């Protein structure tokens, strides 16, 4: 299973000859991508659910990633969610979250497991309550050992959000800042938007002017920890220097939203959910726990490519599609295969939501005109969603709606 998963990721990322510079970078990325990448997903579910307008008869098809948004979409009461991913660690994390939601006795236990995520009691309840209900592959993953020899489930006793490729990247960024005399956690001391801006401009922004930081951020491998492959690195930079792009994105994260309402910023600057006492994604909020628990069985987690899953489905069988930023990885052939299947399986009024590293939609000029002609790009709404996405990491959030129905 692991070998098959690695081959699927390889097929998605590799575009260049093995020994070329780009080819070597692509292979380094797929090696880094083999384990857990995102303990927390970095797409704003509030924006997603507004854009998707999920209804009780919706069949949502989404890339799973860390599973936060899969579970959060349950609060919108869809009929069904199919969550697909090529990363076996993400599959195991989604299945763990879903089973924990169904089997843990109350919100307090669920909150301790996934919001605090740093208590030895989590390991006991995993063994006694959750594990007996998991499928064999998921148990094997969590009870297996990581590269340090520790059982993976132990991450929930040590702060799971400090683990995974992104967690380690954030830790490295904190270390780099400290080496320049700055503690990123200072951002969380701000009591107002004005203080947020002042702390950012005084303490964090100058780091990006350092020569070493400029050089480091110009190297594609430096952003592997964000889950950004070489092709997406180029799209993210555009015509600007990467340090300028990253500073602008970090300024948006730090300053454009009240920190009391932005769990993405709390994770980035504090490396956890403030001990579980800070802002939380919808699926971890007490008010939503019953809905998540009662609807968890509606989620079908599949270890499969998005296009391959759609190819196995009947025509007109799906109506909400969430692609995250996966299209930034794709060549034109892969993009056209994907959109041919989306268009074939789309019900009237179907909606497709995706993100891009750069600002514009990547579809015009790449997806065949006769396919794209079926879809209406909601440009004004997309700009609004981009501005309001609290994760701040993406250049564009894009909504396409199937033509023919007022949706």
C-alpha cells in the first residue's frame, strides 16, 4: 500500500528528467511528502462552506488532507462526503478523527484529543475506546513507529501539531526567527488589530530583509515544508522575489484578521491551539460536536486519486468538488482529465472550489474550451473569498459553477 501511494504521488509531481535540476527537486519533494504533511489543513472552512452552499442532498467530493475541513463540512449537513487522498498518513488521520468523533464519550474527550492534542490520557483512550473500532491499516499506521522509533499515536501526547512536515517547517521558521532575536509567539500578545500590525512591522517584517533569509527563501526546497512542490513554487513567486511574496502572505495572516477569531494564525505563531483555549476549527467547537458525531458515518475516506475516483462514478452523481491546491501540481493532460470527469459527474448547479499559489485561475488556456464552456467563473465572489480566507497562504480562492441552473 505504501509503495502504491508513493507511486501515485510520484506520478502527480514528477515532470522532468531524473537527473535534471528540476527532476532532482521533484524527487526530493516526493520523498519529503511520504509521511504526515498536514496535521491541520490550511484552507478556511468558513469560506469553503459559504462558497459551496452545501445542501442536505449534496454529495461533496474533496481532497482529505488533514481532515479538519472534511469533518467541518459535516456541520453543513451534506448527504455524503467522499474524501480522497494519495497520502496514507492523511488517510489514517482522517479515519482516526472520524472514529474518535463517533466513539469518544463526549466533547471534552474529543477536545482533549484533537484541540489540546498533548495529553498522555489520549493514548489510553485511543487504546481502550478508539482503536478497537479502526480498520487494520489505520491501526497499523498509528501503532507503527516513526523515524525516531516512537509510536505515531504518541504524537497526541506530545503536541501533534508540532509533528508532520508542516509542523516541523513552522518549528524551523520559529528557530530562524529566534536566531534573529525575534520570538513569533509575541504576535499572540496583541490585544487589537492595531497592535497586531505594530508587532508585525516592528519584529517580524524586518527578518525578510536579511540576506540569508532572502537566499533561503529563493530555494524551492526551503518551502517543501509547506507542501509546495517545485512547480507550485514558481507559481507562488510569479514575477516577484519569494521573500516579498512570503512577507505579504504572513502580513495578511498576522494583521488582516482578529487573532481571537483566527486559529490559523494561532497555529502559525503559537504552534498549537493555545492549549485548546484559543479559536478552533468548526469540527472542534462544542456547539458542533453533536452534528459531527452523528453525521461522521456519512464520510467515505478513499485512498485514491481524485480523477480516478470520479471516473468510477456515474454521470451526474456529484455536486460539490473541493480540489484544494492540487491543480498547481498538474500538467495540462492531468488538468483536462480531471475537468472532463468533473463535468461528466456534475449534477445541475454543481460547484467547484479550488485554491492557487498565484492570484489568477490557472484554467483558462489550459483546460479545453469545450469543457470550460460548461462552467461559469464567479470572479467577484472569488476575489472576495480570497480576501476573507484567514489561512492567508494562497494567492487565489476560485469558484466555478455549472451553467444552466441559477446556483
